[in-house]
C-alpha cells in the first residue's frame, strides 16, 4: 500500500516538478544559445530554436523511457513473473526505477559498431535522421 501511495505521489508531484526543472534548464540553454548567436554570428531568434529542439528531445526521451518501464511492468504482471513490478534491491521495492536507470546507462555506453561495408557517415547519423521531418 505504501508503494502505491509513493508511486501516486511521484506521478502527481514528482513528474510535474521534474518537467518544470527540465523546462527551466531548457529556457536557460535557450538564453545561452540566443546570447551566443547574437554575440558571435549577429543573429537573433536562435534561442527559440534551441529551446524547442531541447524540449522536444527531453520530452521524447523521458516518455520513451517511461513507456518502456510501463511495458515491462505490464508484461511482468501478465506473465506472473518477477520483473520490474516486483523486483527489489535489499528488500526495498523500487517500482522498476533501477531498470529505467540501467536502460539509460546501457544506452549511453553502447559499443560503436559499424558494419564493414557500410558508409560510416550514414551509419552514424542515421539515429539523428529519425528526428528530421
């Protein structure tokens, strides 16, 4: 019961606070981008572009991670197995947060592998092309 209360509290208070912090960081980054473009290139309006791109990427990455966690929890519950929904560390039920963090660490430290006959440039920019409309 305490775990569910904690999860509900996190969703109602923690996530909005997290998004407010991300938004504040994005606005600070946008102000820095605006200043840099105005100082060195004489352009204005760059801060808005930096802000929109950063907010989109932050929201997309956060929601993708949370949806992956939710999918694992639902799959674990349906298959009646110990998964993120019932896994614990030292007897403390964590609600799947370590799996979320492990996925992030795994993503950051993945091996940079390029197939032998592939174009290294195209192979390396392919993930970024996902965000291009």
